[in-house]
C-alpha cells in the first residue's frame, strides 16, 4: 500500500461521490482515509509504505501533500471537522520538517533524510509535490483562516510563475492555483438542520471555484462563527466577506455572479 497513490484515490472517490451522489464512493474514501491514519501515521510520523501489517519508509512530500488534500476534500463532503484536524496536523509537520526557508518551497525529503534534498516542481502525470502542497495550503488557509498559509502558497506560485507560460503542461496544477489568485474562489457556508442536503443540492450546479463549509451547530471555524444558529441559511463569501444570507440554493447561485 502506497500512501501517495491511496491519497490520490481518496480524493478521486470524494469527487465521484459529489458528482454522482453515490454513497458507495464516500464509504470507500472514508474507510481508506481512516486506514491510512490508523496504520501509516504513527507517533507523529507519516510513512510511505504499508506491507505485511507494517509501515515502512518515512513519507516524502507527495505523501503528505496528497493526503492533506484528501482530508480537506473529505471535510468539504462530510463537514466532519476531524478530517480538518488531521490535515492541519500533517501541514504542521510538513512546514516544520520539509521547508526550504530560503525559497518558501518544500524539499521532497524531510530534514531527517540522509540523502540530497531537492525540490519537485514540475507537474507530470500526477501533480508535483510542491504544487499539490501549495494548493493544499491555499485551500486550508481559507478554511482554517490561516493567512500565513495562503501567503506562502502565493509565494510558492510566484517562484514558478515565469515558467507557466513557457511550458504550461508541466505546470498545470500550478495554473489552478494561479486561477484562484486571479479569480478568488467563493466560500460557501451551509447551516441548518441538514447542511449535507444543501451541499448535495449545491453540487448539482457546476461551480468549480468554491470551498464548502457546513455545520448544524456552532463551530470554531472562523467562517462559521455566529452563523450556525439552527436555521437553514446559506452564505456566499469571498476572502472572508459574506453577502447577506439566503434560504435556498437557487438564491445562493445568483450571488456567485
């Protein structure tokens, strides 16, 4: 079992669940995600491989980045905040152990590695570890209200920006982050007795540049504070500034303009 490939699969399963509204995809994603946390994240250390009931090989940056993204995706599908807590924990480890302070990029190996430390920058058949980490930091920076993470993501993008126009296919995942810099994604806050039902209705509309948050009751997340009062309310926000709440998804869609 490889952490990075399973993390990519979790993210794909969550996307399939939200597109097709088929619970079997979510069930598979949750089982996989919990398995990785229980078996491959041990004593504050993520591992790359699991075989014969044993986790081996210290994880590389792509293992962390893809798993962080998978947990962020699971939160936005389920609104279960323990997935965010896991993503936050992994982000903190990456920042502590993989950072290249001179460039704001991340090394592919941790500070405990005995081999040469290099950066993985160019996207290939799967996203580069740094582009995945930059996108994760930007998205989680929005959800967790961590401006320093968003700022670091922007700095990372700035480092590679001149190369995007020269060789677009090798920077496609970076280009997604660039799009989110030019056109700020919407933050959609769903509250009430059944925020999942609201999220499912929202997902019937093609709105790719959005981050979804939801709760039935009060939450410590900055964008949810004071909003989860038990009544069904939908808030459409950008950069933390929310428009007046509405009662239906149809009304919320109009606020995306």
